[in-house]
C-alpha cells in the first residue's frame, strides 16, 4: 500500500526496530553452531548399559548429530550408582560446563530432592539446563483378578498385598501415600527387583498387585490381561490421564484436600519427567537453545520414531522450555508441605 512520507518513515523505522532483537539471537545461534562444529560430545547415563534409559541415550547419539547442522558426534558413557545420583552429581559439578556433556538420570531424583533424601550439596535438579524429554514411562497401579478389588474404593475396604522394591522407590511411596491420604489398605511387601519380578510374584500368588506396572509393556506384552480382565488398573502415576485409560484416575484426582493433593501430584509430576536429558547448570544459554532446537528437529525424524516404536520405547516429547518449567515448579514445593510429604512417604 502507499503511505505518506512521514508515516512511511515511521513504519520503516518500526520494522527496523522490531528486527533488531532478532539479530543477536541469530548471531548467538551461529556462534553455538560454530562451537559445536567438529566436537565430540558425551552423553552420561546413570544406569548400566542395556536398559531403557541407555537405549534412549544411544538413539540420541545416533540421530542428534544429523539435526545439529554441523559435523559432530556423541559417545555414551555409563556412570551408574546411587540410583543415578552419581551421574547427576558428575554432570552438575564435575563435567565441563560448555555444552559438550549432556545426560539422562532417573526422574525420581527430583522427588528425592524435594523430600530431602539426598545430599543437598551434590546437585540441584532445578538448576540443570533441561534439554528435552523424549518419552515417559507410564506406571499403573494394578491388582490381580482374584484379589476382589477393582477400584480405589474397594482398596479402602479390603487389604491388598502390593509387591515393591526399596523404601524410597515409587513402588513403595505411592501405596504408602494412598494409605495415608485415602485410607486404602495396601500391605506393602518390599524386596523385589523390578516390575518384571513383581509381576511374576503377582502371578504366583505371592502378592496381589503392585503400583508400577509399566503400561507400554502391558499393552505390548500382556494385552490379554486387560482384554480378559485378568488385572484391574486402579490408578495412573502421572499428571493427566492416558488416552488409553480414560476411566482410570491419576493420583492428584484422588483427593480434594489441598496439601494431600500437592503430595500426590509430586509423585505424578516426578514420573511425568520421564526420559529427560539435561546439561550442566552453567552451560551458556545460546548452547542450551542450540541443543533444544536440535532435539526438537530430531523428534520429528520419522526414521527415529519408527525405531523407537520398534524398540518398544514410549514416545512423548516435551520441549526443554516446558520441561524446565515442570522441574522448577515441582522443586518449589513449600518446605512445610515437603516436610509433611517426607513424613508420609519415607519415615
């Protein structure tokens, strides 16, 4: 359109002014790309080789270089120990803070921090630069068909023997919280090695259920259990209902009491972190942004998505900005509620 000279000058000046902030952003992205060109980066995994977290890391090592726009490569380094706290401490305080090291640890570290179950000086989950979540692992509380329990309301009237792992694990803390908040009668039997071990115990009649049935494994490996009502799902450990389980409540929906709801939501939100990658707390912002953008492009790669599906890895991408907000929101639980949660869940 045509405009008078004065108006046109103002419009042109306005466009130039609006464009100015974009230039430093573009320059920062170019600087980050230049930094990563030819680099060898490390992915620290808090678990031994071969497990699900390790599989996610090795897929990142394979696919992320394609989406960085520069020639770079990754190596995977496993640093297991202390329920992945050893790896987290390494990334936080020992590894270079230049963006050449990222990592993946267990999401339960966030709840442990809120509950004061780790050394405060080792690392702070809210201060990591969170890059992206590739997927979650929805856990579902399930009971065997012979237990005579099909709902949470039933579990308030009848004792249910739940297999579990260790005292600070989700398999213990969730039923313990539900007993305290709702008056359910879960009898917790710890000492099992994992979800597979707990499923076998349930089948053998040693127990009647457990809190951490992996939904994707149930769907792909035990579909008959749901189809034939051999198991009954009681609750989901997450922040919103899974599309395949619209009638099964998430933990936060089980009470209207504010403080108790916050505690149950802590357990759900922690699990919702899923398979998340982070960088150290002092990595320059432009390199964090560069890695987040590369992850964003990678998670649209159809070849990667097909391979994740073939490997039975759940896909549930969350951008680093949203993931950062999730972690910091959970980590800001008021101290008085955190103290109540600790007493309820682990003391």
